[in-house]
């Protein structure tokens, strides 16, 4: 699915992010999508809630990730003790992948995601995707936190490249992603 470009709005690298709904939350990904589109945050200056203005630029779902792809996707965590658990979780079912744009989308989306730890998310960020759709409890791995979001423009470009061809996003997104960084 490709969204229509919004004319006249220029995008910066930090305005494009990648997200993936993890397998354990895949059954609820339409609700995740609805939460993304209706997300409002409190402005620091006034405390007034304003829409984050996320646009879903492209969707691929369902996607079954191969073990080798999951290992490459999360290569930065290769030496962490939870790496194999993370790879198992990412490959135990299907995922939904999305390219998301909006003002300061990378940071805004990380806010919407909430803390990595689901219990912390429920306590400190009850509005967040991880609080609402993450799993926690006895025997539930910490990796069951509902969704992934890119942490910087370089990661967003890399992660989008795993799942989308440039021909699958609008020209204005492709232009920003292919511009030398
Ligand atoms: P993500 O990359 O998925 O958006 O998550 P994040 O930035 O909040 O956290 P990160 O440190 O990049 O960790 C990647 C994913 O690994 C799982 N994890 N498990 N067992 C553990 O201690 C542990 N720590 C992290 C989580 O699924 C996390 O999202
Ligand atoms: Mg991360």
C-alpha cells in the first residue's frame, strides 16, 4: 500500500521511521495501526495534546522473517545475552512492517512506543504501544514488547531496506532515503 504524498510538505531524514509489529502482537496489529494514527502527545510548552500527524507511507503484512534475516536485522545486539531469545521471538510468527512519516517521526514514534520494558511502560507510559500491546509476567521474555521503532535516520534507512523497495514508497520518501547520508 502506498499513501498519496502530501504536497508542499518537505521531509527531513528524522521525519521517516520504520516500525514492525512483533509476532506476539500481530493479531492486534490493526489496533496498533489505529493507535499510531490517533496518537496525540502533550506539548512541552503548553501541556496541550496535539496530533502527532503520522502518515503510513507503506505497509507489508504479513511477513515471515527468516532466522538469518532476524539475526542481521538485530545485528547490533549480536553479543547481548538476549540475542537468541530475540531472534526466536521475531521468527515465531508473522510481523507487520510499516514506513511511517511525520514531523520528527523517529523521536515521536519512540515516544509512542514507550520504554523497552513492558512493566516500566505500563507504569510510566500507560498511553504507549508497549503498555497497551506488550506482554509481561511469569515466563514471558522481555522481548515481547509489541513493536520495534528505528532509533536514528541511518537505522530507519537500513531497516526500511530490509522489507521495501524504493518503488514501493512515494517519490518524496524515496528521495530522502536515497539522498547520500
Ligand atoms: P527495538 O529496537 O525493538 O525498537 O527496542 P528498543 O530500541 O527499545 O530496545 P533495544 O535495546 O534495541 O533491544 C531490542 C529488543 O530486544 C529485546 N530485549 N530483550 N531480555 C532482555 O533483556 C531484552 N532487552 C531487550 C526487546 O524486544 C527489544 O525491543
Ligand atoms: Mg532498538
